């Protein structure tokens, strides 16, 4: 319930402040109050609440103007704002969202609905802050470590990969918010119908007419199917964001000085997820893992970066072979036990490696890429991580015009 969270209530009517305060204090929230727009801005800057409940209709400075000032101030711009209003006209709702509000609650207040909305937006704000913090911390670590030549390229791709599902979540959340409001209006009509039938036995024709209008406006069957779909899409979006953040965490984590037992299936999947923006436009990728493979003692962050480097190199080779506007290529990543080893294969149908270059591909600072597109550190670091840090092996097979396969071998048991 986020007990102890600081909320700011803004309303020029003392009775509304009293009602709201009573509802929220019972749930353990800490409250600050303001009875005017100017006072609201002053209190918001001073206490920096975690959420603001803002009345729309106030003298001198209405809620819309207050919200505009809040969003223009860097100190308060990220604080979620829920409008409190007796007005439900579409243009007012749209205007509120355009100004940066996250939701609105109609008067008179329905306590369970109010509390659920407050709780939901506190959770979303916490998720956003945590996600932004993790993205900032992990991206910083990626750039500072400079272990792989592809890190600079990954930063923009990661941001894009995170932004897409977050936008998807936002769009479906907006739809659900609208659907809840329509159903709330329908529920109120049902309540009136029930009360009249319960008290008087007969139902007035005008009330039945209102009920029919409300049912037609609500489109219950449509909302019933679409809300389920929207919830499913939100869950998909959240799952996608979690996968990306988890992949970033594993990739960017510097790790300790001791190896840990890691699930290579999960590690490889996370690495592919993180660099998806590098390969999805030029290749279809197939992943073939082995759920029965035992955990392997390794440095997960270093190993994740090796996989990312090889997949990104494969994507670049395919893009070079296809040329601008060319057909998509194929990347295959597989994981299998082979005797005393766990083998990770990364295959592509790109250009292949020229014979004259093959003896030098693991040399430090050697690259065949154009200036500014490669540092020559990627494959040398892959070899160093696998051979020197994990007592493993790195080898490759290649054919000009057909593609390349890199093979990483990691010992399944430690001597």
C-alpha cells in the first residue's frame, strides 16, 4: 500500500480536504494540503510529494494552470498528478492528459476507486524511477568499462528497446483508464435503477431510457473483450521491459573476483535481448538452448559481453553481405554440452572472413571495419575472457560468401 508515502492534496473546499484526508490517512499516507494554486506550487516545491491530488475548479489559478507550472519546473515535473473533478467532458480529460496528468478521479469520491488509483500510480512512479535508475547505472557502467567495441552502439538500441514497450504500456493504460470511467458511469445508472426498483417496485420509463443510453454508450461487449486484450498487452510490455533490464544488469555488472554458478541458457537469452536492436533489422535469429545443461562456474558479466560481441559482429557481417535494402540474413545461437565442455555457437550467413585476415582476428586493436566503426578490441577480449578467465577455448569456421561460426567452449567442471 506504500504506507508512509507523502501525498499533496489541493482543493479550495475544506470539506473535500477533510473527506480526502480521512480516506488517505486511514491507509497510512502522510499528507500535505493546499487550498489554492499558488499555495500548491509552494508546498510541492518544498515537500516534493510522491503524488499530487489536484482539484480542477479553483479560483484565481485552476488545476490545469497549476499542473502546467508543476510540469515546467524540473523539481516537480516528474511528480504524478491526479485531477479531482466533477467535470467529465472529453475535452477536459484530454486537456488534463496533455498537460501531463496521469489520471483523474470524479467527485463525489468513491473511496475504493480513489485508493486503487493512488496505489497504482505510486507503484508506476516507483517502477519508472527504479527503471530509470537502473538504466542510468547500468548504461554508465557499460560506457565506463569499455570492454566491448559495441557498447557505444548498444546504448541507443537499449533506450529504443525500453521505450517501445513503455509506450505500449502507456497506450493500453490510457485505454483502461477510459474504460473504467465508462463502466463507472454505467454502474451509477444500475445503482439508480436498483434503488428505484427496491423502494418503489416500479421503474420510471425515463430511468430505463437513461439505462439504455448508458449501455449503448458503454459498449459493454466491446469493453469486455478489449480490456482483457489490453491487460494482456500490458503484461507483455512489462515482461519485455523486465527482460531488457535484467539483460542490462547481467551485461553491465562488473562482477566479483570469484566465479559463480550461472545458468547459461538464461545468460545467452539475456545477452541476445540486450543487443536485439543491433540484429533485428538485418537478420532473423534462432536460439537453441538446452534446459538440462548444468550451471557453469563463470563470470556472468564478462561472458554476457562475449555473446553480445559475437552476435553484433554477426549482424554487421550479414548487413555487409546484403548491402543497402538487402534481404534479411540468418543468425543461429545454440548451446549444448559436448564432453567436458559447454559449447556456445554463434553462426551467421554473412560475408565470411578473408583468408589473409584470419590469423589476426584475435589480435588486440586489429579491425577490418571502417575508421570509427570498430576499435579492434572485441574479439581479442572474447579470447582473453574465455581462454584466460575461464580456462576455455575459442575457435571459428568460415567460408567466403557463406558465413562464419564462432565456437566458445567452457569447462563444465572446475579442476
